[in-house]
C-alpha cells in the first residue's frame, strides 16, 4: 500500500520536508489533498480525520502520514519513522543524532515563520507589518547566522567528512537542509546573496542534493509546487535585509 501524506493544498509548507524523503526514495505515496479526483475530496478526508470523534491518536494538525492503520504526525517524527524504512537514516544510534538535527531545523523553520507572523498566526501579515519588519531584521542579523554557523560546524566536524551532516551517506536531514536553504534563498534573496561565501559546506550540500537524479526530477516536475506567500517561506521585499 502506498503511504498517504496529508497536508494543506497549494503550498509546500512543512509537508515538503516529508515529500523530499519520499521522492528521493521513490517510495509509493499519495498526496491525499492534492491527488483527489474531485476537488475538495482530499480536503474533506483530511478534515474528517482531524475532527474525528472516534479515530484514536488523532493528529493536532498536518502534516501527518498514514501507513496502514498507523497515523504518524509532526514533520520530524514522520521522518524519524520513515527514515529507516526508506534507507535514509543510519542503522545505528546515530539515527537519534539525525533526529536531533531535524528538530533543530524545525526550530529554525518556526523562527522563519515568525518573521512574517510575529504576533499571531491568525492575523494577516498586513496587520503586523511593523512587528514583522523588526522581527525579520533581528532574525537576519542574529538568528540566521547562529543557526547556519552551527550547521556549517556540524558538517566540518563530521568524522566521515563534510559531504553529509551525519555519517558517510545521504540521510533525510540532508534533504531537509536543502529545503531549508532553498526556502531562505526564496524568502531573503538579498540577505542570502553571499550564502556560499559564509557557509561553503552548506552550499555544497545544497548543490549536491539538488543534483541527485530523483530530487532533480522531482524539482522539475509539476509535483513540486513553487514557493508562494501562503507558505512558511514568504518573500516580502520589505523584510529582506542587505547581504551580510
């Protein structure tokens, strides 16, 4: 049976981190909301699960993955579950190191989201632009460098070499790092213009993932939705600082 992935339609969002792992492994999966034969059918199926009064262990929000009778929620948790099944996680206890890095990526993704919604997720961006501008400036000046220098150091100090974050072969956290960097380039093109100069190992990892045959095919396909201003990574020129 194919995996069933549930996520909001029309945006990459946190579901994209899971899609990249499934696509790299060429695992059979159905993107339930996107792949519905009738418009709205997939949305209805997802909302029915979220609002179920009888389904055990219902997820709080998408993304979530159904594998037979099991429903797994939360991006990092889904990848922890899928990693060994897809050959994208170490067979040793290093899988928990991979998971820890994935959780750190999740922390940064939340901070990216909060650059454009610093006050309330339920309010429009236009209702909190002043706060967003201040939050984005701090993120670009302090938080982005702190996270990226950390990840650059993880690559430099990997005992198996700087080509992967953990071990000597691709894991799902390498794919997630690619997606994080892609999103940062989209949201903050001016601020990340010299990304490769500051973080050469991360830039090399990003390029290597993009060149992988299965990932390259996915990126060129209609399955890969473009970034847009309804997702996590949003490009608002007024929030994009100068390169540093």
